[in-house]
C-alpha cells in the first residue's frame, strides 16, 4: 500500500528531510575512513550513502521496513532487514547512527502502516529510542560512538538521562531550529 509521508508524498519509505540532512552532515564530519558504521532505520539509504561517500568508511544500513531495505539496495547499498540491533554481533561497529521515529503519538490515533513505523515514537515519543539505547552498547566496539538524532518534541533531556542509565555520556554536537521543533544530534560515548 502507498501512503502519504509528512510532506504529502505517496511512499512506503521515509524520504530524506531536514532531520536526515542534519544527521548525514554531522555524522560525515565525525566518522573516519577506517570505521565500520551501521545506520539503523536507513529508510531510503540517503544517510548511509552520504556517510560512505563523504568519509570512505564501510557503512551498512538496516530497517524493519522491507521496502526501505529494497530502496537502499537499489542505491547499491548493503541493507539488512532487522528490528533495531537484533541480528548484529557484539562489538562490531565503530559508529552506530540513528534517525529514529520520534513523534509522540496518541495510542488511540495510530495509523498502522510503514509511515507510522517511520514517524511514531509511541506515547512518549521515546519508545523506539529507549529500546535502541538498551541494546546499542552491545554492538559497539570498545571506543565506538552513537550518533542519535532527537527532537525537542521527543524530550532531549529525557533521552540524555536514559542514555546515562545505559552507561553513556551524551553531548549535543549539532542542532538546527525550525518553527515547530529543534533537532539535535547527540553523540553518546562510554
Ligand atoms: C525517521 S525515519 C528515518 C529514515 C532515514 N534514516 C532518514 O534519515 O531519512 C525512521 C526509520 O526507522 C525505521 N524503523 C522504525 N522502527 C524500526 C525498528 N524497530 N527497527 C529498525 N528500523 C526501524 C523506519 O522504518 C524508518 O525507515
């Protein structure tokens, strides 16, 4: 089924937007060519492709949405269908990058399609982020970093606090303000 994304385009796959650009640019400045990088929730593959092109790093994408994996593969990228980090082995990646579904949504008003998976972070806006934070330390190499995009709509302080509970310290390394939200890229290190 084809569905409308937040900019009204008909698609099964999230199309790159301001959040994608901010994450792609910030990650490309912080990743080195020898790194092995995972982008969780790759969507169209735009972010992981930018990182690979700009840095020379080996970068792969993953997504729960099979249409997204297909779209990323059409761009010549490696894409794994996965629920967050489930299939990935311990201590594998030098960097994990994620532009998560982060909009707080009313549980009575969910829309049950691939665009909901791309946008909805559940009632708090942090349900997918919290699951991600619980497991991401497992797949990181000892000096690995996480670059996580969050929005003022999601609650940046709450994400920082949750990351702290998982043993990460978080620093905001980029932000950009729009009339309806401020986007921030958090860098998490242990
Ligand atoms: C906001 S979109 C970002 C897409 C792309 N990375 C970008 O920045 O343009 C979030 C993506 O996360 C994916 N996603 C949502 N829940 C997921 C999960 N549990 N495991 C893997 N991917 C997930 C969605 O399918 C969607 O492609």
